[in-house]
């Protein structure tokens, strides 16, 4: 049994499927019907992870990496082929009803709201399903509305909402029964910048004020940088990294470069403690080396050249993720 302080624990979690092997030649269709050959395909392999209460974790990876299958096992939708999984102290696929009361889930491309009803009517149905006391229901609804701003459109039928409005209502619906854990799959998909900021503020509130554990899958690297205290990278169903963003940057070669624009063409750019990556006329890009910082490079450039513009760029998260996969001899899934 896992430690009580952990919201989610998996040990050796594995999911395999049997898929029909294609056949060719004469009577191939007949053979595939009478005695089809099948191959085993492992989607999630020997996954070990722990998520603490009050922790927001990003579960990241390319398409087909096994993220959705992992979430489905954690929510009890799928039964693992082997291994152990505990969510809020329960085995999800063995205690589906109790597990449903402990978790909330939002999938950006799907909805748990009734399509032809206003969202507020769906909230009332969820209140009845989970037997939420009226006072608790009103408080929860008021709290989520203060952050997500959904009251302006919650009387609109769900089918008439924009994708961003619907996802915000789904987010509210997922926490009405006060779950201990939230699973979010692409929660900011289709949102404008204002809606994204409201959603991010809501998630941080759920973690820091409510103490919920949140597992987030997303391809939006801004969401990762703004929200995730820790990231789990998986590819081909295997865990390739588990740690903070700072640790990822340190381990997989995060670097910063200085882009400079000169007021007039410069024949040669030489700066102590910096390597020139590119230089053409009035533009150059340099990388600090030998223990020097970008700030050192900036000061040296300003002191020695006619600088009119300058920016410092850091290795983006997508490149860091690629470095992590390559370090584990992984091949990216298209």
C-alpha cells in the first residue's frame, strides 16, 4: 500500500494490446477471419511515478507516447496489463465508483456536460449525482466563477459555446464535488489569451489553496513553464525524465544566447568569454562560455561596439525535451 501522503503511485504500470497482424496472399481474408494472427503492442511500459498532494505535474510527450493511456489507467477507465496503481489510496479499476468521487477530469476535445442544456443545468445534475449539499454546491460554484468568469455564459446551451467557454465550464464541473485529484488533457486548447490566463490562475488556486493534486497533459509549452512544478516526460510508454524544469535545463543543456544589432556594419566581433555563433553585417549571435554569463557578454558588447539593439534568448522547452529523448536513445514519434 502506498504512502498516505501520495495522491498517485504507480509501480511497474504496463498496458499492452493485442492487435491483428495484417495478412497477404491468397485466402488472406479467409485466414484472418478463421485464425487471425495477433501481435502484442506495449503502449505503457513499466511506469513508476509518484505525485504528491498539492502538486501540479506535467505529463508530457509526443503524440502516441502513452500519455492518454496512462491517464485512462489512473482514472480507472482502463485495466492495466500488469503493475500496481493507487489513486487517493485506491486501485482505480477495482473501485471505480469510489475513485470517481476522488477525481475530476477535463479532456479538451470532449465534454462531460449535456450538449443541449445550459451549463448551469448540467452543474445541477452533477450536484444530484454526487449528492453535494446545497450550501457546498453554491460555495463551490461561486468560487470557480470568481476565477473562471463563467456566469456570463453558463445559461447558454453547451452546443452554442465556443471551445474555450466549454472547457472553462468543464473545468468548473470537474471540481464541484471537491475531488482530491484533477486530470487535465489539453485544458487550454482553443482559448484566447485572456481565457488561458484565467484557467492558469484557476489551476494554481486549486493546487495552492485547495491542496489538490493536478496532472496536466499539454503541448502548450507556455502552460508547462507557467504551471508545472515538475515534469514527467514519456515516450513509447517509458518514463525518460522525472524532475523540475530547472533540473531539466541543467541536465539537458539549456543555454542562453545573445542576439545583437549594431548601428553600423562590424567587420569582426570578438568578445572575451563568448563564442560567435553567427555574424553578418550589423547582426551577430553569441553564446557565453568558460563560466561567463549572458550579462557579461552584454556588458562587453556595449563597451566595445556600436550596439543599438539586443535580446537574450534561452533554449526553449521543446528543444530540451528533444535533448532528453535523444539522451535516452529515444526516437521521437511523429
